[in-house]
C-alpha cells in the first residue's frame, strides 16, 4: 500500500492507494479540485460541504453520461456483423483483380503497372468508403 497527497480547496489530504497508482490518484485529485473550484467560483453552494456535495453530483453525472455512451456503443457494436465488411472487401478485391490482365511471359509492361496502380487505387477508395461507413455506424 502506498500513499500520496491531494490538495482540494486549500487543504492537503493524504490518500492511500495501490503501489504505482500515486500519479493517477494525484491526477484524479487535480480534476476533482478543478471541478470543485469552478462550482465554488460560480457560487454553487453556500458552504464547503454543499460545494463538495454538488461536485460529487456533477462528477457522478459525468460518469453516468459516459456509462450511457459506452452502453450505446456496445449495443451498436453488437448489432454489427464484424465479418461482413471483410467479406465485402475481399469480394471487391477479387473482382478488381479479375479485371487486370497478367502477362504470360512474366514481364510486366508499363501498361500492366498502370493497370495495377489503378487497381490499388480502386481498392483504396473502396476501403476508405467502407471505413467511413463503419465510422458513421460507431
């Protein structure tokens, strides 16, 4: 068990924490102090205790909003079939490859290089399109 200090409203508090978590606890303490300071500066409560309660409620509200957001993302992710986009990309690549002629003698002409470059560009555009669709779904 380790200890660190957190300063809140001009007072220093010693906080017990797991070994290696000292910096994280200090960062969290600084965030709480920042939120407390904005509430106190805005005249939120009439006493230090009331400001602490208001700060706790606001922080709990932030946590609830984040939990709701994560739950919504998980629900959306559950509705998506992660295999489907890969199958679609593979099929697109196969169709594009079928369009590119392969020389019989093993030599690649400038025209072949251009065709392959075009093919890569088509695949890239399709991947970007699918990526955008996935980003919008998330």
